[in-house]
C-alpha cells in the first residue's frame, strides 16, 4: 500500500513525498514521469539501491540516510541532474553512482551523467561518487575461412582453405562526467572520492581462424596432394579510452 501511495504522489511534473524507504538487499525505481522530486526523508538500507530515472533532473532531500554498501544509481541521460541534500548520513561503502552505460554491438557507450551535488550537513567516513564513462563496445569477431574442397580421383588437386577475416576494432569509451560538489567547510577533503575517468576502450575483435585445405586422397593409380590451409586473420585494435570528466568542489 505504501508503494502505491508513493507512486500516486510522484506521478506529476513536480512531486513531493514524505518518506521513501528502500529495504535491505532490494531495488526501488522512482517513477519516470516526475522531473523534480522533493523527498522529506530518503532511507536506503544496507546493500539496497535506489534508481533515479533519466527523466528526473532535480532531487531535493531534507534527510538522506544510506546504509552499508547502499547505492543511489542515476540512469545516464544527456541532461545533467541536480541533487540538494539538507542533512546526509552515509555509511561505509555507500555510493552515488552516475556512471555511463557500456556499449553494445547495437549502441555506442554512453557518457556519465553530469551531476551537481549540494550537501549542507554531512556525516560520513567517505563521500564516494562514481561518474566514469561507459566502456566501449567490443569489436566484431572475424569470420573463419572456409575449408578447401576435397580432391577427387578424376578432377585433380584439393582446394586451398580460405583466409580468416580480420577482427573488428573495439569502440571508444564514453566521456566521464562533469561533477560539481558543494560541501560543509569542515568536512575533510581527503574523505571525498570522486571518479570521472573516461570509459575504457572496447576489447578488440578476435581474428577469424584459417580454413583447412582439402585433405589428400589416395586413388588406384596415384595419390592427390592435400590443399594448403588459409591464413588466419588479424585481431582488431582495442578502442580508445574516453575523455576524462572534471570535478569542482566548493565549500559552504
């Protein structure tokens, strides 16, 4: 019943909710049809994950609690997202994840989502943000060469095997995010860990294997020689690493 009420409250361009609770070892996705959210309290229990859809561009939280290894995961999108938190208590291993999506054979890698984060009061052993770019798609595997034809006693030598195709090059990784953070003046800088590396390049495609030559064959009068095997293809090249993002930290 609580989840149904939450869904009804959040289904508007601007949404307000009293308490959003993500239970331990579970995943909750916020509704995608509200672009601005105001949560009085967000509590993500140990090993839980809250998923923020691509359509959400601003989240205001009065009180934020993240349990051990808890996650706030922000879906990649072209438009950045702004998060404003009045008071946050973050446990060991918790993280805000704005990482890009890996590429596939159908789609290129997606960059990390740009993030503007303001926390007015913070209690945490570490503030961890992952805004790395997505890993590039792997290269296509080269096709194997065809085998040569078997010889016949009346039509001559065996066929030569075909060469294997070259593997495709890996695709480039996506860019890291642009992250801007506003933190209390007394929060130690060495406890802030933000990663904005560009995504790793895609793995190179494997080379196609050579086709085998036709096998030799003994006939009544003579023996036909076997055909030569083809040459293997060449492996592709790894994709280029994506462009790194940038981090800006300001003190309140």
